C-alpha cells in the first residue's frame, strides 16, 4: 500500500515540476479565502478564534 502512495506522490511531483503555476493557484485561493473570511465576520475576536481552525481546514481542502 505504501508503495502505491510513493508512486502517486512521485507522479504528482513530476506533474508540478512541468507546470509550477498549478501549485500557485491553490495557494493563492487559500490565501484569499483565509484573508477575506475575517472581513465577512467582523472584528469579533472570540468568534474568529472559534472558527479559524475549521476555516483553515475547509480552505485547505477546497484548495486541493
């Protein structure tokens, strides 16, 4: 099972080496989502502290 995982990871690395812009797009999307979310919620510190871990995970999963 781990051999299959390693082969898939190597394939993905080779694909990213051919087109480095495909790595930048998800990173930019993640940064935009994480930066705009507090603007939508407002300056409530407690609410932002509560929602931030979930927001980071959801943004990371959507960026993939």
